[in-house]
């Protein structure tokens, strides 16, 4: 497909300009800022405060990806499956199931590759510098997982570009 934008809700989302992307994939309640082509939501409904949950339940992307079957009432629902455990040593993006980490954009990047044949993945709004739920240890693990994912995607000639100055850009 080509160029795919993966969008979180962090500060660097302000750098996103929709022109030039073949598809956009957002996470969770991205629709409160941008109407993306696809949404990835890995949390249960009860994990969200009501104002965020409303944006997720009311969104209508072409595809809605989750491993949680209760989201299957969403238009365009696509059930995803994960490899067991976390990828602390290696990632092989050609496996059938997706790898998991502690943040949805990690899965969205894999979806860009597996479902949309991305050759370039541009990541906006995934800074995690002021995230209310992610502490230093989780951020360290996220950086490790993302580094492994990026390395394997690049091995498959997929360019990964991170915008902003968050933990993934370091």
C-alpha cells in the first residue's frame, strides 16, 4: 500500500498533516482529534472514563482492530490474536499472530505492516513523556519492544519514522 500514519494522542500529533498518506490508523479515542481509516483498541470498555469511551463507541472507521471480542459489535471489527508473552529478545513480523507490548501504537504499527502492506510507517502522537499510566519501568520495556519491532520491520525494508521527541524517538 505504501505510506501509513499511526496516530496516538500525544503532543507530537500536532505535527501530523494528513496529505500524502495512503491510510491512517489511530488508537483508542483518536476520533476526538482525527477521523482515521482504522482504529486499534486493546482495552476493555470499563478501562476508559465515560468521555473517552463515548468517542470509541461512536467512531466509525473502515476497520476496528481488537483482541477483545466484546468490541465485535463495532462496524469493521477485525479480531486480532497475540503471540504468548512479550517480545523481550526478538520479533518476527512474518508470524501469523501479532506481538504485544504495553501500548496500543505498538500493535497499530504491526497492523500497518500486516494488514495494509506498509512500506513506510510514520508515527505521530506516541510520545509517552507525560502518560498518566506508564511509569519508568514500563517505558523501558516499551522502548525495548519497539526497538525490536523497528529492527525487524527495517529488515523487511519497511521504513519507520517517529515524530516528536518522545521515548521512541530517542
